């Protein structure tokens, strides 16, 4: 681990670099592949981690580390259908999923019947912090 000392504190630079790498995706990059699911209707109207209310009819999603406001193309690997969603929540929590989609987003890519499916995430637009 690399440490940088200042007159006030010691900062573990490696940890800072690792945290930046986890949100360092750029537009056009394939972020990851894995399992997607969608939110139950029970979450309709509840606040998300970003403070926005969940609306099952909007094209939104939850991701564990992409910044809020990031737009991601989600492609269903089984049928090739894709949708662009905006990250406005954190999750998925538990399981082996990489993203939780709104009901509308899941419907657009054909995930409603099975409830889950293998997807690819591609960054469309990132948000400047």
C-alpha cells in the first residue's frame, strides 16, 4: 500500500485509486455482464437511494456503484433487445444480480415473463461529479 503523509493526515492512496476505478466507466465501455431482475410493484412510490421516487413506468435501474444519473444500455443476451436506463438507486442487494430494472425497462427487453435474465451493460453517458 502506498501512503502519502501530510502535516494533517496519512492517506492510503491505493484505497483512493481503487474507489475511483470502480466508478471510472466511460461512455461506450462495456461495464459488465451478468444477471438482471426487476423491481416488484411493492416498491412503487418508495424513495430510492438517490432520493427520487421509484416509478415502475420510467426507465430506471439500481446498480451498486455506478454514479446516480449514469445512463446505461442494458441488452438482453438471449434476444438482443436493449433499453437505456438511468441509474437512480443502489442495489441489487443479495443474490448474484448486477442490476435491478424498473418494470418498464424489464418489459422493453423481454424479462417480465421469467423475471430474470443475462444482460450486458454498456455505459451510454456518465455524469460529471
